[in-house]
C-alpha cells in the first residue's frame, strides 16, 4: 500500500505547531532553546498606490524538532 505524501506533510506541520506551542508553555526550559533565521526586516515593494511587504522568519526550537520526530513516527505506523 502506498502512503499519502500529503498526510506526511500535514503531520509534520502539526508536529511543528504543537511542538512550538509546548515550547511556548515552558519558556525558561531547554525545550524552548533554538535559533531564528530569515529576513530580518520586511522587503517592501512600493508601487505608488499599493505597498507590498514580504517577510519570512523561522524559529526552530528543540520542542519543534521533537514534534517533527513524533509526527514522523506516527506516519511510519499509519
């Protein structure tokens, strides 16, 4: 039986979100240790009557990595 890639993607996203939530519940523990990277300031495109801002910042914590690993284990047993 072939596994669904969309299910894997959604499980990984859920693991990231739940891991980030758990990390925010315990802000002074090792679970919330991590790194941020991305665009530090938004990139702006001014078209005169319309201004568009682009930005992306990713914050990876140990809790999110644990969430990803748990999601992959769950996907393996589906």
